[in-house]
């Protein structure tokens, strides 16, 4: 009995001594690295451009049976029926690429097919994403690491939860990077594809191969510094369609001129992205469905919708716009760009009027309105500080045959003159100057062929496009009497040559 007690005390002493020695060697587990009962953090966007949760595979690591530690935000996986490797933090003494640690899994004597993964939500369908991660593998000479990274564009959750890990197979639609071929070096592996919905799965994979030469092998796989980033298409333009013949997916295409812009709308049979490809040409330019005709494109809106709006700006009077509406959608196993039939639309004309203001009460955006009469021409100028916009004057002319009374509304049957009261709707003005689509902050317009005794009643209007609609600013109304002794209601200014 006394012998048995001495043996037990001797064994306990050995254990205690081992613990001390391990601590002195720097192999003590840090509480910040390992968390015995913690569950993985839910996958989702991280700060900055990296959309992976814990792309650096940093602590804390959560515990799973039988005695595994996995970086938070990630889940382990291995092929069902194959050997289960041991998952762990790199800890002190094991290699890592950056930060404090890396994810490692390893096995002695038998190779494995295993890795870690996470499902990333709130991605944009049919937009390119790039997954990259740094891999390192260690073993005996002759081993091929066969490590790679992959994106499942369907966002498949490989396991039912963090306590599970065995999978029968990986998703067939997974797009893979090249394989790592070197041992004992950190190597970046990268893959790029488009998700088919608003989720994708990032997969880190290793399946080392060893020669059958009688040696007993060990296998260590390390992962670090993983990132998932959203990309743009080259030149910000959707990929060309496989066919320029419209499928009917895009319908109800409409083009509406708004000042120096063209508002283009359409519908799609299912949610898809929004872009217009176009070329500005002359009115007799030929319409073609070939891609090289459409030299320009609107900014891509990747948000999937069924009602689409895009605006082409910078047009001039007389311009003709050739265009197709383009939308990219999930297809059968891949994303597809759909196009409309070629369309033709004409820009605003000089004879067009700006859209009426939402209110005839001046907002103050038009300032320093001045008029100056030289011979039979009335020069009108004003400013719109901070609001580059178009130029136009709406006006009526009252002749001597229709005397003007500043206190009564005008009802002359030929020109429907506007009233002097500021808040009255002035859209009935008979005449307007040519619409100048140039977006400027100093404006000039002229009213010619006036006769002695005429009275001109006018308002200055300047419009700009905000979002998908025109915003029109209006001045106070001005009355100018031609050839009479009384002065104009507004201060005069000398004419200034056009900018």
C-alpha cells in the first residue's frame, strides 16, 4: 500500500514538473487565444473593405469536441469518412503571417481533406468578389500540399452548426483558385467570381498528397490573412451579353429629355442591375447593336430592382442619343447580361421650355437680376451662386393697344400675359427665350424686336437636374416699359457678352 502511495506521488510530481517546464518554454496557452465555451461569431462584413469576419484568423479561438480550437467567425469542415485532423491556434512557436496567430490543422501519419469556411451575407448578386488567403504547409519531402481557396456563389452553409464538421462533398458550383505547390513558404491564393444571390461561401481547403514510399508522414496546414473584397467590372461597365438579340427580359424602355440630360427607364422580369450604354451622335446616325458603337456608359447601379432608372447628362440641343438598356441577372449557373433593342432619342431643343417650378414663390437661388434696354433689345442677366443651371426667360409683351395696369391681372386674348402678383402661376406666359442648356452660374438672355410703347413682363428661370428630376428656380416678376419716361422696375446693368 505504501508503495502504491509513493508511485502516485511520484507521478503527480512528474506532471507538475512537466507543466512548469512547458510554461518556461513559452507554450502556456493564453486566455486571449482560447475560449473553452465560446461559439463562433456570426459571419458578416468586417470593418473596412474586408467583408470576412475575422479575416486575420485572430484570437479568440472557440472550442469544439473532441479538442479543437477554431478562429471565431469561421467553421471547421472535413470530408465525411476521411481522417479528422486536429484544429488549433498557431500559438507560440508555430508560424503565422500577420497579427498574433493563424489557423492550423494537422495530423500525424494520415493525410486529410479539410479546412475552414464562413458564409458571408449581404453581398451584391452578379457583382465580382475576390477571395484571397495566405497558405503554408509543412511535411516531409515529396509531399504536395494541394491547398486552395474557393467561393461557392450560392452561399451554401456546409455544416448545420459549429459543433458539426463532416460534409459529404463540397458544392459543385464552387470556383477554385490554383493550388499551392510549395512547402514551408507562405503563398497567397486568390479566386474571383460573382455570387448568384446575396450570400456566398468562402472556403479554405487543403488535401495534401504524399508518395507511398514507406515513410511515416506528418501534415500541417496554416491559414492567415484572408480577405474578401468587392470589385468593379473593368471600366465600370457590365460584361457584354452573349447575344445582342433581346430576350424580352427588358421591356417598357422609355427616354425622356430633361434639360441637358436624358432620363431612361425600363422594367425587367426579375431583379437585376442597371446601366445604359450609349453614344451621342447626329440625328441621322445609324442604330447598331454592336458593342463598339456604344462608347460610353452610365454609372453602374448594382442594386437588384425590377424598375430601372438611369440618366445621361451633358447633352446639347440637337444631340441624338443612341443607346441600349443593360441589366445583369443570375442565370442558369452563371450571371447573364441582358440588353434591350437599340434605341434612339433626341435631346431637348432650343424651343423647349424648362419644367415649371414646383412653387412660383422665389427661393432666393436667383440673385442680382438686372435688365438693360439697348435700342429694340432688352438684355436680362442674373446669377445662381452655387447652382450651375440652364438659362431661359419667360415673358409677355403688352402693346399700346392693350394698356397695362399694374394692379390687375392680364386677360389679353392673344398672349395670355402673366399677372403682377408674385405667387400667381406664370406658366401661361406667351413667349420664352431660347433654352440654353449650358450649366452656368451667370446667365444672360435677350428679348428683341421690341417697339416703342411695349411693356415686357418677365421672369428668369434656371433649372438643374437633381437625381432623376429637374429643379427649376424662378425670379420675381419684372415689368419693363419700352420707350416711356418711367423707369424699369429693376436696376439696369450694361450688357455682357456671352461666356
